């Protein structure tokens, strides 16, 4: 335990996701030792992010205005919608540079153990967009875990009766991986998702 401002800084940093007490201490001491201009830049970046960044009214991605840059882009295909859990997933998908459609951020995944049901996600907004924008394909890009799979199945069950093509990201072996190190579930998914070459 430290005193005063340094302990306050450690306490605040440790509230951040993924930052434990030891990491919070290291960060706090780095900030204290840093040049005052560097600390001010960090503080100003946090303040600016809180004041200027919001969530896109259309897709739920982060935005500086009413709409994010992807929703403002007229070159994007509005009939293809990629459903992700969080805004950080949009960034990951965009890095691949393959998707020419738009996104829809659910704001999480169905997780009954955590008390998160479909009503806690942006599912209604997804259904509204699909209807309003004439969406023909929804690519479900939720995480390949229990919660992500449950969310994908729920979304598919809602959209398929409306005649919407619902696809799921393939899963399996990573590029550069070795078969001998793959677990049974990953190997099974890779076999199920195989394609002709």
C-alpha cells in the first residue's frame, strides 16, 4: 500500500480490464517517473476520448460523430452485414481487408451465467437494419467460444425464417500451425469446414 496520489493512481488503473495489481503498480510508477508532458498527453488523450467518442447510431461501432466512418462510406455494400460482439472486433475484421459490407456490433454475447440475455444485446436493432437496408447476407463473426456460438445460433434462428442467408466465420487451424499441437475441437472444426482446392 502506498499513500495519497500514487495509491489513488494504482487503484484507478487496477479497475481497467486486464490490469491486475502488479500491472497497475508498474503503470503508475511509469507515469510518475515519466516526463510531465508525456503524462499530460496521456491524461488529455483520455479526456478527449471520453468527450469526443460515442457509439455509431447505425452499427454500434465507435464514432466521433453520429455515424462511424464505415457507415458513412457510400462504397460499402449495405446488403452484407457482418455481426460482431464488440467494436474491437470491427478493427480486427477491417485489418483483414476483405469485407466490403457493413458491420453490426451487438455489444457482447449471450451468457446466461453472467446474466446476459438477448435483450441485453443490440439484437432488435440488427433485425431492424436487416429489414430496412434490404440485407441479403449476415456474416456472424462472434467469438468461437460457448457464448459466441450460442449468440450465433440465436441470430441465425431469428434471420433464417426471413430468407436471409446467414453464414458463420470458418474456424479451425491457424495459418502456420502444426497439426500435432491442435486440440480435438479445433481439429474437428477444421475438418467440418474443409473446402475443395
